[in-house]
């Protein structure tokens, strides 16, 4: 397999973080590992609380083509989602035909569901903070390496760390979504860290290309009475 088909360290780490968080999820929350096409309220009505983690950006501040190893400064995005059920249809808040009584009832229900969703997001953020920044999980689920670069499976043996500078930054809640009897609140946060990427080099895939064959046929004129100089003929053949 070519090295361009082999996962880089940031991909291994992304999967490792997902697995680490999922190991604590149980019935507390759900880890979404497949990209959704939409994020409407109906999609989350049976979810209650979930997170999704994906690679957002990265840079190689010391990376050059002359170096085999480069520091990869990684930013993962963590998306939080919490839902709460309202006692009445919240669509009345945006319905021009709603009466004042309808709007007040829906507003009260929205405030109650909003309070529940906010508390749920706060709890979820607390859980993720405790998981990610626990010193025991400093490698975010990645193994330490021995002097030969192999993973160490014995928890009592120390080796080289693969992940450093782990931080959670920029937590922020977004505007809520109210549809029907479902209230959805989302938030986001960035997980930043560093790993070392190794450039192994890539082997191109050989592809047959059409070419040209040149068949030379020389004809030297030796007749003294012939005024033409020595000539040659070229037969050009295209090959597939």
C-alpha cells in the first residue's frame, strides 16, 4: 500500500478521541460518528444529548520538504446538541395567526424547555471536559511508543508520548431551534493539540501512456554520378 493511502497521525487521533469519549457515553450521551445532512429539530427528537467530533484545521509550523518529521498543530471541532420536549406546540411563536394567549402559552413552554436544554448542554460540556483533560487520558486514547516506534500495550511501561499540548478552548452556545414540541440547543468547542507527522514518501502509480516509436532506415548513396547526399528515412509508429 502506498503511504498516501495510509492514515496520518491526525486521522488516528481523531478516531482515538471518538473511541475515548464513546467509552464514557453509556446512557449519558451519544457520540455521532457519521456526518448528517441536516440538523433540524425533527432529526434530534429521540437523541436528547449528543456530541460530534471532527478535524477542523491543522498547520505545520516547522514543516518543510527537507524534513521527515513535522509538528502538526491540530484543531478538532466538538459539536454539542441537547434537546428538550415542550408541553405545547412552539410553532405558535412564529405563526401570524396565533392569538395572544397562544403566544404566551408557547413562550412559557419555550422558556421551560430552553432551561432544560441549557442545563443539559452544561452537563454534557462538564463530562467532556472531565474526560478530555483527565491526566489519565492525556494521550487521548493513543498509546505511548517504545524506542523503536512500536506501541506499548503494558500500562506499567512508560514510553514516548504521541500527543502534547491538549487544550479545550472557545466553548460557545448557538441560537436555539424550536420546532413543534421540540427545543434544540447546540454549542461548539475546539480541542487543540500537537502530534508529530512522519513523511514516508509516496510511490507513483505506473500508468501506461501512448508513445511514439521511431524506426530509422539509413540509405547511403555511393554512386558518384548521383548528386544527392546521403539520406535516411524515418517510420513513425504510434503505440497504445
